[in-house]
């Protein structure tokens, strides 16, 4: 077994997220994961949902070798090698051929996924990544496809947990462009891109799992 980077939080939250994810999506399909990080979610979900083909990605080229190693170690037929994908790129993925139907490589129609999954990115990236995520999801979800996001959010009518207030302050001290996002602002960006917020699931440790549908 390789000595790969490991996020304790991802180990704690992977099963509750998987339980919610499996209830929300259908029996089978393809999922594009944005901001896979260590790949703990990708390997856990792909192993648990063999009817779903999982495409992990991340924007940080430094994380890709370890992510690729974890994916290779898992050796799952439904788990694809990771790709470099910065949501801010005008074309997804960021390098190589665009996702394209039938592997046509940039020619013709962009590939559509049944679901796009993005955990814990919006608060650890500048705010414009939210609009970019929504616009990319609109380009790459089939009609009726779902964008599922997970992480902490601020809500106008829900008191913020002290742990989330402290986390927000810590994020903003580390990088002024980071910070926990207002759910209402995220939903507005989604609407602008043609996605509608359909479900809000309260998750352990004051996180939310949000489900947006495309048309
Ligand atoms: C806290 S980690 C989350 C990893 C994993 N999803 C999880 O929940 O454990 C945040 C990830 O967001 C990625 N990220 C930051 N900016 C991004 C962008 N513009 N596009 C795609 N991913 C980005 C980082 O490279 C990092 O791997």
C-alpha cells in the first residue's frame, strides 16, 4: 500500500456523503468529480457504486500524481484516471482533448455527464469559481442531470454554527479571496447558468449537501 496524502475529514464524511449521493442519483450513470483532492471520495464512491463511472479531476497539477496513484491502487474498472481541470478554464478538462461524445477530442458535441460532484471547493477558491462551476456544469450535464455540491454554507435564516464562523475567519485570514459562501448567492449563480437548487440536505459537522438540476 502506498503512503498517499490523506484527509481525515474526507475519511469521516465519505460514508454520509455516499449514503446521500446514492439516494439522490439513479441506478447507473457517469459522474464528473470537480476538485477531487486526495481522491478519497472518488475511490470510496466508485468502489461502492460499481454501476457509476467516476471521472476524478483537480485544478492543482501538484495533487495529480498522488491522486493518480490512489486511483491506480484502487484498480476499479469504473474509475477513470484523473484529469487536470480548473473550473475557470473556458474548456473542460484544462489540458488535452475536451470531453467529447465518442472520444472525438474537441470536435463536435461536448460530453454530457449524468452528475457532477464537487465537495469542499467553493470556500477554498475565489468567488468567481462559483459562476465557473455553474456554467461548466450547464455545459457538461445532460438535461435533467444533477450538480451535487458539499461543504459549509452560510444561510440567511439559519444561525451559523460557531465552528463554521471560526472556520470562515481562518479561511479569510489564509486568503482574502476565500471564505464560506452564502447559499443564496450560490443558488443565484446556479440560476444564472440554468440550474435550479432542488434539495438541501443537512450533513454532519454543519455541512450541507446541495442538489441542483439542469433544466
Ligand atoms: C479542500 S480540497 C477538497 C478535496 C475533496 N473534494 C474533499 O472534499 O476532500 C479543495 C480542492 O479544490 C481544488 N480547487 C481549488 N480551486 C479549484 C479550481 N479553480 N478548479 C477546480 N478545483 C479547484 C484544490 O486543488 C483542492 O484539491
